[in-house]
């Protein structure tokens, strides 16, 4: 299992490698009778930053967002640039409630400190929408990915800047 130490701080997994590691994490969770949370993070208002300061500024903010998320992770968490403006994180968690609390912590880290805009004296506040699901024995990777993507859609459809799970807190995918 890859750790942040093995991956290096500047190089998150890509989506393909993340999905392979997710399958391995599910197998390990089943073997160890543990659960984990998966958090899918999407930057809100990135299109506005791209329009106002240009795509290179948006790319810079996205890299800074990745570093900010990474700074909140434990050594055995998985971290990936999932696609576009999305990042994925896997962390051991005993319940959806704990995974949601972790995602809310991340959302605060994103929203409470502005991102400097390169080549200007400007800074922009950015928020993030987050979907959370619980990985546990018997859940297959495609079902887990579908659940976390559904939760992220709910967060974005509700206006962004929030954390949603596919099921009520305290319940898994079961």
C-alpha cells in the first residue's frame, strides 16, 4: 500500500493508480475488518478564477489546493488528483460520521485562507464541495466510487461549499 511518504509530497496518484490502490485498500480493510472513508473534493468557483485571472492562475490555485489538502493528511492516507478540479482522499475511519468530520475539517482548511494569485497582488478565497462514502467489507470499488460521486453531486447541486454523504450519517453503503 502506498503512503504519502512513498508517493512524495509533489506527486499525488492519478485516477488510474488511485482506483487500483482503492481496490487494494478495500481488500486490506476486509482482511483487517476495518473501514475507511473516501472523500472526493471539487474546487468551487475555479471557473471564476480562470475567467478573472486566466487559466494559468487557476492551475496555480489548483496546485496550491492540492498542497493544502495534502498538508492535512496522515502518512497512510491515499491522495490523488482524480480528474480536472477534483482530488480524492482515502483515510481509515470507523464510520461515515468520522469521515464526514474529516471532510468538514478539510473544507475549513480550504475556505479559511485565501489563495495567492500569481503575477498579481490579488488573492482569492476558494471553497470546495465534498462527497464522502464509507469503504467496508463487501463493497466493490465501482459501487464505492459511484456512491462518493453521487455524494459530491449532491453537495454541488445544493450550492457547493458543503460536505454530503450518500446515506445518512451513521450508516454505510449497505
